[in-house]
C-alpha cells in the first residue's frame, strides 16, 4: 500500500487548504450567528473546481474520484468551517452529482451536471420520513400512476437546504410495501424543482448547523413526469445505497477536518494560557492526554475513510469501510470538540473562540446520516456474521 499523494492530489489538497483558510472561523462564526447560507464560500469552492473534482470531465468536472473529494473536504473543514462544510458536498456532488452521473439519463446529465459543477444549480434530497427515520425501507411517500406520469403525496423531515435548492432528489414508492415481494422493490428516485406545485416546506429550529436550514417537506398531489425519474422505475434502492454510501465518505471527511480544527484551537489556546505560575496549561498531561487520544482516533478514521474512498474509486465494495470510518470520526469529533471546550474553560463556552460552534455542529453526526447504533448493527451483521437483531 502506498500512502503518498500524487502530484494531482497534492494540488487538490493545496487548493482546498487555501480556500479553507480564506473562509476561516470568523466567516463561519458570522454565518452561524445570522443563520445565513454560505453562498460566497460555495461559489469559491466551485470556481476552484472542487465541487466537480469527482465528476466527469465531459460535463466540466475533473474526472478524479472520491478520494480526492475526501482530501479536499478535510482541508476545507479544517480551515474554519467544521463539519457543516461537508453537508455542502453531500447536497451537491453527492445527492446531485452521484445520482445523475451514475444513474441519470443522457439528457439529465447534459442539462444539470454542468450547472451543478459551476455552482449554478444546487440540490437537496428528500428521503427521511417521520415514521421511518433510519429505516428507509419503511418510507410511505407514494407516487400513484396517472397517465404517463404519477401523483406524489407524502411528508419528509430533516431535509437540508430546501429554500436554496434548485433541484430536489425525492425518494418515493411507486409500488406499496404490501404489493412487493421485497421491501427493496418499488422504490423510485425522482428529480424535481422544490417549487413545483404541490410542494411546500416549513423550517425546523435546531441546535446547530445553522448555516444550512432543515425543513419538513410536504407533497400534495405533486405531478411527476417520466423525465423526472433518475434510474429505473421501481428499482431505485441500489442507486439510493450508492448515494448513501458515498455520503458516508463525505461526512467522515468533514468530521476529520473538524477534529483537526478543534485540536488546533485547543493547542493554540493552551500554549499561551497560564493559570498556576509561568507554565502554560498545555504542559499539563490532564489536558494533553484527551487531546492526544482524539487525535489518534481521528487519524485512524481518516485512513479508514481513505481506504473506503479508494475502494469506491476502483469499483470494489466499500460500504463496511465507509460505515466504520464514519463511526470513528463522529466519536473523535465528539471527543475533540468537547475537550477543546474543556481546555479553554469558560472561554470554550464563548462564541468568539469557535469551539462551541464546532461542538454543536459535530453533535449531529453521532446520529446522522446514520446513527452509531445502526453502524454497529451493520458491522455485527455484515463484518462479524452475527444474526440480524433488529
């Protein structure tokens, strides 16, 4: 195994590092306070070609892979954004890019991928439902056949960046659970405009990730056409899994960057803060050891995530590695942000020192986009061969 980066990968890393530093902690602190969308940062990311780093060259992308995307996100998150930066990549090159590049029609790719890569088209995905949650196979949003199209009714919850999106990837049933042999059958992906007649949404107030709003979404007799289908009618489950597994890689990369940022903030503070005599508090092992432990766990998560991304790029199974990396990274981020706040004492509770924002934002990823418990279920069943217990 070769852990060195290619010249192309080093260029991606350096480009992302410069943009990450350009939009540092103060930028994201201000957006968090105003609950404002990071349009300027995303425009710079797209202008630098990082949005399309893993998307096909024929549509304006770089034609690289998920590994390069993960490396870029790590740097962007570490520059000042923290974990919420990864959500921008989930929304666009994953929900929009992966679904279209791998499963879209020629017309869909031609019409939408160039705008996505340039940052002119933005995406969201309507998957989670109030009565299904993590168990996506229990989703009940239903598109009944009508003429050469469908009428969609249902409700989604915790859908990110709906007001800013120009396209929404909707996961719905075109055959009811009671009508199929397996629950994986009868699921279809549709790509529609969020302002299509019959679509409405309402904001959800939340603890963190304030730069990207979350919404409940309602579908009331929404007309769907054949041209809206991504992939095959009734056979959308494998495509959805591909989107969700690549989402894991992106999530982990953002958490890895978050840990590096939180540790840097804590170490810098501890290097100058003196309480008892002339020795800085950074000399105390009671502060050093928890930060060192979080660092070690984070580096393990990064390497496992790089493995998952490399396997994905080679067309090999990568779901186990992606899930395990996400589990470790979320735990490392929880430890690092908590201990950064503890290192700073009272100032860790102050917004101007940024640790509390990183802590609030990273907390989401202990249960999203998949909970720790479900990842452990996956590991027990698929990696250890234990019986399904849920």
